[in-house]
């Protein structure tokens, strides 16, 4: 099977400099350039979040921030043997009687090269990183031509000259650059395309001429160095949107290509596919299959499978059109991810081109062993309809199901999702907020989603202020909640909110409540009771959590940053990063620290989602991160089954999802916490 092209990576940096004055168009230009580079049909780069995201903006950046961001991006590209696109936007200078460009950050001055970042060596080092398939740099600063690395660093270096680098510069080495003109021109050319330039755009005379036609008063320069004889393809910057066969027409994703290459190889012994699998390419293959005849023996069986895969890929393209036409204003990344989660798809189904990749997974991987061949697609469409709301649809999705003989599967999935939605609506919240040092003397319970339009509240005293007393009080709370529910509502979801010292040591799903463990028939999610605290800072930390969750909602891949023991022990550095918003909505501690309760006390006010391994978990060897990545879009619900599975045979298990502990605050929980926030407590009391 030929290799699917590796994911490309990008780093766009926009740094303000106090000594040089604010650049009013910097942030906008950087964001637009980043958007173009991560667009699947144009730059095709993967978007990253975390400490060093693919878009790094700020008026307080330091030289090490830029250096570390480039180094991190190069390592990420190295892992997948990918191309790295680097864009530096902002101020730059060359020292007197020198031509080396220094990129300026917050406290840089033209009198100190140490206060800035020398660009040439930075680019050369990234290009020389073994495994990086090439580096393309866009330098939009004054004196930008000085960014070109010394030839000796490329000809020599760790790769002995077998590296690839292309650089586009906004101005000559002694010339100013203004108004982010280069970045704006790059965005305009990549968005509009270049007529007659072919399917891809490169850093070459054709592309640079298009830039020069747009940028007046600045000398746009470029350099290309390509001395890697083993490169799989040329070092392209973006797909050409003006080309008739461009990536815009490419309708098959990595999963579809892999499946098609496998079955074609088994059928004909030839796995080579066209570089782009457009609709016309699929139609041509379909016609060839019709004219090729039935064949015989094993070949005939594989020919049937090839026909099925081609038909499935063709159907994916027409179904995508149907969804876009049916829900033109509702098809968003968040809706599609929600539909994927609802359908039960793993994280690998959610690729860079969401709609295409989810449909391919539905058609090729979610197909049942028996029943309609379109049952997987019908289930995904039902999930889309459930997430969008029935009022947004006009029956065309159910019409699709009728046409493809999958109406039963479509309606069954709708009924399943509606039942799950009703089940999720009913929740019991149990708070141990009063446990300041050990176990509480009483706990509070709220029942949500029952017959009452507002949450019902009741307090339960603990016979003894210990674990056993809390267990008995939880049993009373469950009995009270069940007594408030009318048939057919059932209590499945239980949220347990507790202080950090209990979160670090207690697994409430393993608590025996009555005849069963709490987690045997309930889905238990751990929350931090500090977000329910009516103290002055609660509104602030909860608003910050809402913003963090919203910021990563559209991120791909999984937005989890991992903290090792070195960083966790450097509390001053870690706390500074937390206070400066340096982490996404989810943080994983990659080990079980001795002072886990102290670590949680530090992290939980800043981070909505915190994960860590159990103290008795098996060897990690990087498995922890992979487990979270593989299961991300099913969390936190997937923990329920994982914990139950762990109660079985676990002696020889290395590391499984059941070994991962989590404190999880989603948007629904933050909304539940609103009445406790100091800003509206008085208003509720007045209404009462």
C-alpha cells in the first residue's frame, strides 16, 4: 500500500514589541494566515493547542517562547515525517554592518541582539532536524531577507546537507516592511489561487510573482534549497484553489484511500492510486469495474469488495452534499464532533476534514456484519439529526434512509439517542463540599431533570464523619432521588463533587451503596466542589473555564497538555503558566505524584479537566497519552465501562483506560454552578 501523505504542521507567531510600537494589524493577519494554512483544501496543516499552539500571539512573548515553539513544532513534524510551515510576523532588525535578521519580541530592542531571536539559525536547525520532511518559512518583518540561513548551516548540519528549506521574505535586509502586506498577500493568493500554476503552489517564481503583483513598495524575496533525494514529493506550500483538479475536488480521505488501496491490491495486486481521488477519479474507476467483467475465483470476490468500497466512497460524497444542503447554517465542527460522539465513534474517526472523515468511518468501519450495508451511515445521519434538532430538518435524512433500505436502523438510532438524551437530563449531584480536612459531617444533594423545573435540593447528615458514614448518606440521597422521579425516568448519572484531598484518594464508583457498588448501575463523574464555592473568585474561575472549553471545542487533535514530574515540581514556573492561561481546557499529569492532593489543589482552579493515572497503574511507556487520545471523544462517559471492566480480571493488564482518573467539568456542570457564583446568589435570595 502506498503511504498516505503525512499530516503537515504549522506554526504562526505574531509578537508585539514595546520598543517598536504596536502593530494594529498583526493579530488579524496572523489569524488569517493560520486559518489558510490549516484549511484542509489549502494548506492542509494540522491545528495544535497547548503550551505552544500552532498560532502563538502575544505582547509578552520572550525569546525562549519563540525558540521553544519552533523546536516543539519541529519535533511534532518529526514524529510524523511531515513538512513544517513557520511564519514569523512582527518587528525585526539587522544589527549595524550585519545582515542577520533578529525577530523582536516583547522586551526586544535594536541595541541588544540577546533580547531578540536570530532567525537564520532557527530555520536551519528546524530544517536539519532528522525526520522533518522540509521547512517553509514566511517572514513578514522589516529587514526580512536577513532571515536566510548561512549556507554552511544547510550544506553541513546534522543531515549533511540532505535537507529542504524554502523562505519567503517581506523586504530586503535594509528595508522596512509595512502593514503586514506580505502575510495579507499570501492569504489572498492562497485563497484565490493562481491560474495556470498547476494543482499545487510552491515557493517559486510563479507564486512569488503573484505576491509581488500585490505588494508594492517592498522587495519580496525568496530562497529554495532542496537537497533531499529521498523526498516523496515536492515541497508545496498549499493546494491551488484555481486548479480544476485541486484538493477542493479531492473527496476521499486517508481512511477511504487506505481501504480502497487494500482491496484493489488484493484484487489486482496493484496498490498504486491516483495522487488525488476526486469524484471524477471514482467515477472512472466505477466505469472500469463495470466494463472489466465478473472475473473468477478469489479475484471475483475481491472485485465485489472493490465495487462496494467505490460505491461507499461515492455515497459519502453525495451524502456530504445532502447534509450541507439540508443544514447549511448548522453544519459546524462542534455539531459534527457531537454527532460522532453520539454515534460512538473513536477519536481516530475525527480527522482534519470532519464531514468527509466521519462519513467514511460510518460507511467503511461502522458497517454491521449483518443487516443493511448502509446501517453505519444511517446511524451517523440520525446522530446529526439528533444533535441539530428535529425542527431544523425537513425529512430528507429519513428520505435518504428509505432510499437506501436503512429506515429501521435510522429510526432505531434516533430512538436510542432520544432515550440517552432524556437519561442524561436526569442527574443527581452529591456534594461533599463541607469536607475541609477529612470527611464531611453532612452532604448536599440536588436532583436535576425530574418533574420540577428547578433542581430539587436536600441535605443528608452523615452518621459518622468518615468514609462509611458518607457511603450511607449517599445511599439515602439515591433513595430520595428515586422517590422524586416518575416512571419511566431512571437515575443513571451521579455527579460527585468533593474537595481536592478526597478526589486524590477516593474512588466513589467503588463505594458499596446498599447491595451494589455505586458504579455498577450508575455513571459516576468526579467534580471539584471548589467550583460550587460561593466565594468571590468562583465566577472568575468558572468563566475562565467556559472560555477554555469554548476555545478548544473546535481543536483537532485532542487538546490535552501533559505535565511531567520536572514541571510539576517546579511550582513557580507551573503556577506562572497557569495564571497566564498557558494551558488548554484539559491537562494530564503523566504520573501519580506523591503529593497528588497538592497538585490537584494547584491545577483545579485553572483547568476544567484534569487527568492522572492510579497509583497502582501498570507501566506507562507512553500508553497513558495514547489511551486518552484514543478515547477522548467518548469521555467522560467511557470511564464508566472502563472502571467496570477493571473490576474483572486485571492482574496481567499493563495499562488500560480504567487506570485513568479524572476530574471533569464540562459546560453543563459549569451551568449548574452558576447559582453558586457570588454574582447571582443575592438575586436568587431576592426571588425567594
